[in-house]
């Protein structure tokens, strides 16, 4: 026996006139969201056409099942009536529906609550973006100034912070970063050596791979790769930690206790990263050179000893110091960007993710800018 | 914790700092986020030892007012005085000294998640007293015991329930025996029994520490049980529309929105009935 299928009439609206000035809206059929929402345009058209209506009444005698689709229809008709100064008589509607209409209209819309989509000219948008970027740069500089003040208090022993927090952060952004720094630095060393090997082999100058890799890694790539790793790893972590603390009001709790979040939270992170970055950079330089030596030994038959001697001759102390100075500055940038974005975090969980993303982007942008400035300055100084 | 909450609610405190007089004065305070005015022209006073309730519907600006009182937000206009000290114009150094006289319980407890309960309570003791670590630990354990968390010293906030987190937050707020305690929605999200325990605790602390207590809440039971002074913030008028003892307000106030709030919506109907 085939299953019984109930055939539901679709939602229908028909219009009629009760008296000269009353438009009657007859509702029939099944009004369900899954079957679509009828438009009130027929009602609006009837109101626009003569004779002029002063009142709308509803007739729901043939109405079947209904849900929010009917409520929405009624609300839109009521809204149209309100706009035109007409009476909407709900007496003919089911009691439950009347109560829902009253509930939806119970709290009037708050003035100014509705946000209006802003439309701007292309030039205005460029202007807004530029001003926003300038504001962001000013905020970064102001925050950096506060960090310098906090470092001043730290150097005179007046800063309030927990030493155990400093130890934990040093471990997090120092020892815990070793594996990823090792992997990336070794691979960067091997990639640089491969690229050089292809060209230098043609001229029988394979041994100069050691010079190429050594100078590139020590002067720039070691500091740069460590900075990129730490921006993605530690800068994002700083922003997420401080952002979560902001969401859960932990930072407010510090502030109202008379403790400075700058000294208590930002200072240990800046000190930890600034002290660990040069050490990680030095380690990265060493591993990068080993990566190059591995390629020299495996592809070009250069012995480990010859490779390292050639590197020793090529790399000057000034190159190493220059790389370490860069790493220190990159460390300050990453820590300041991470902490700034964390403290600027909004009050929702999604804002924490945004803060972490912004910390990484800000960190990397300023690192690249700083790298360019270093190239200019070192060139001018002949280093 | 001997006397019941109801018997003690209106009683004045008899703690060490109990003394008559105005403790907090708010004068013509306007609170705004950018150009959006949340509340305007708020003026009220809180007497020493009051359990002062800031009440009103959801989203009317109660917590924003609390944030202004504790210096987390700056007023768009107006002044806040603690005793005779103008908190609004005080320099950061002086403001920090004032803040140490406050204890604040935030809505979610705001315990530092990377620290144990004892460390949370011990932080203010370590920073602002000369106690040694053993003494700090002892006082922290005592404060936790006062809020019924004896033995939980080495638990992390994530290891305890929401109600216990609130109580631990209170223990941290009272670590330095504050003169003024601020509670932001202390009962929200708690079952009725836990709410009642928190209410008892607030009165106990007021009575025994002699503190002035400011409570932001819209929990009717708490308002009528512990409050002896209050302001009612109205979202529509964006200002205070009633002030005084909440019980008196319930008995005599004929402002429909206040009655509706204090009678869970029955007030307007009953007022209409009595007038009809």
C-alpha cells in the first residue's frame, strides 16, 4: 500500500474590499519557511491603486499551517501601513500570531542603532586607508615609547614584574624555538648552496659556495629567517596570550590593582625576545653554514674542513656583529608588535585570532622595512 | 556567617573602618563611547558602609558605570570623588595609590589563568606589602578559606567551577582588605544556592572588613536582599530615573519602568490595576 501523502495548499494572498476604505487581506494555504516567503507587493500595489485605503484588515479563516514566514509577511505589511499612516487591524489573525506580532513590535527600534553602510569614493577610501595606516604607525611608535620607559624602570630596578614569568617566556622563545630554527636554517643553507652550486660549477669555482653561503647567512639570512620564524611563532603567541587576557578581563584586573600591564606583561616578553633573538640568530648562522657544507660535501666533493676554512676566511667579525644587531632590532619589533596587537584586541574570541594575525603581519612588514634601512645604513657606513 | 542575609541587609557595618559620611560622590557624570552617549548627568553619593546597587536592564550601561568608577574608562564629562579626592583629575601616581584601596570582582572572575589560586591571591600581597613568601602563602590560604576554598590553593582557575572561580575572585579582591569593593554581576551564571552564598559573603565582608560595597547586578533577589542604597539606570532616558533603598523603591516608587523591573514585569499591570 503506497504511503499517504498530504498535499498542502501553497501560501496564498488574495485581496478584497470590506468597505470603501478598508482593504481586506485574505490569507490561505500553508505558510512554511521551507516553501518560500510570499512578497507583500500585491498588498502595496493595492494600497497604491484607487480607491484610497485607510485601513487594512486580515482574514485567516482558510489559513492552514503557519510559521515565521507568515509572521514576517504580517510584519512587513504592518510596517508598510505605519509608513503610510494607515491602521492595521490584526483582529482576524490567529491569537498566537497576534501575540508574536505584538512581541516583535514591543521594543521600538533604538534611535541610531541601525548601522548605515558607508559608501565612499575610491579616492576617499585611499585617504581613509592611508590615515588608518598612519594611525597604526603612530600607535606603534607610542607603544614603543612606553616600552622604552618601562625598560628604563627595569634598568633602575623599579619595574614591577614576576621573575618567574620572565624565565618562562625566555624558555618559550629561546630553547623551545630550537627545533624549528634548526630545520629552517639548515634548509635555507642548503637552498642557497644549491643555487650557487649550479652557477659556480660552470666556472670551476665550486669552493666559493662557502663564501656565498657564509656571507649571505651571517649578514642577512640568519637574522631574517630567525625573525620570520619568531614573528610567526612567538609574535602571534604574545598577541594571542594578551588578547585572551583582555577578553577575560585579566588585564583590567591587573590595572585596577595598581599594577602596570606594561611592566607586568609586556616587559618580560620584550626582554626575553631581545635577549634570545641574537642567540638564536648566532645558532641559525651556524646551522645555515652547516647546511651549505652538507651540499658542498655531498654534491661538489668539498671536504668539511676545506669548506669551513673557506667560510672562516670569507666571513668577517663585522658581518657577524651586523647580523646580531639586526636580530636584536628584529626581536624588539616582533615583541612590540605582538604585545601591541594583543593589548589592542577586541572583546570577542574572534578578535584574539585577528590580533594574532595582525601581530604577524605588522611584525613582518616592519622587519622588511628595517631590513631595507639596515642595507642603506650599512652601505653608507661601508660595513 | 551567623545571621541570615535578610536580617542583616539594612544593618550598618561595625567593622574597623565603620564611620558615617559620604564615601563616594559622582557628579554630573556623562559616559560615552566616541560620539555615542551611554548615560548622561549621573549624580549620586554612596555612604561609607553602604551596599550600593547599580541596577537597570541588560545593556543599559551598568558595567560601563563600574568601569568609570574604577578608572578603566575616562568620563566624557563630570567627576568622581573618593572621600575628598577627585579621582578623575588625579595624576596616574596618585590614582594608583587610590586603586590599591579598591577590590574588584569581575563578571567572569578574571583570575590569571597561568597562576594557581594561591598565586592569584598572593600577587597583590607580594607587590604592595613587605611580607615574605611564606607569610604571603599563609594569608592567601586564609583569604581562600574565608570564601570557602580551603585546600584549593594549588588549583588552577581552569580546574574549578564557575562559582568557585567567582569566590576565588572575591578572595583576590579582598587580599589587601580594601576600603571599597566593586562586584560586577557577582551572581550571574550561578545557581540560586551559589548566588545566595555569594550574597552572604558580600554582607559578611562588608560587616567584618567595614568596606563600602558597590554591586552591579540585575538579579532581583540579590538587589532586595543585600542592597541598602541604589541607583536605577534607564536605557531609554539614558540617565538615573530612581535612587534610594531598593526595598523602599519597591514599596513606594511609582515610576512604571522601575516598578516593572522590581516586580519582574508585574508592576506596570498592578499599578494600572490600582489606578483603575
